[in-house]
């Protein structure tokens, strides 16, 4: 692992979140590294990061993307890097995808569960 990856993992480990969230974020961070070709999050431009998330919409569940996006936001804020494009993506595109996936799950439950 590189020094930058170690630093980013330290940000996750020291975050004010529950131990189970730290574990979840750790797994999601490793998945995120695969999406960035092992490039530390803080070394990927905000525009490129949004592109990576857009490319994986529909492939990776919206909730998983949301966790990865939360990690990126946490790291970039801690390093005082901009997050405006990422927040815009989260508010517009990702929240819409999450709503659509939830509606599909609810419709499936209504079809399969007894009244």
C-alpha cells in the first residue's frame, strides 16, 4: 500500500462513526480503489470521480455507490479538497437512482407478499 492509501484508511478509521461503519467503509474503500485502478481517492480529480460513479450506475447498486461517495466526500473534506461536483451528483443523479431502486423493491414486495 502506498502512503496516500494508508492516510486515507486512517481518515476512515478515525472518523466519528460506529465500528461496524468503519468496517463497511473499509470494504467499500477497497472496492473504490479497484474502480480508480488503485489510485488513492485524494489523487483522483473531482470530475474524474464523478465520471467513475456515473459509469458504474446500474452496475453497482445505488446504496453501495452512496457509501463509496460518502467515503470520497469524507476524505476530500478532511484534505480540504473541493466536493461541489460530487455533492451535485449525489443530490441529482444518485438520489434519483436510489429512489428508483427502492420503488422497484417495494413493487416486488407488493407482488410477492401476502396481504
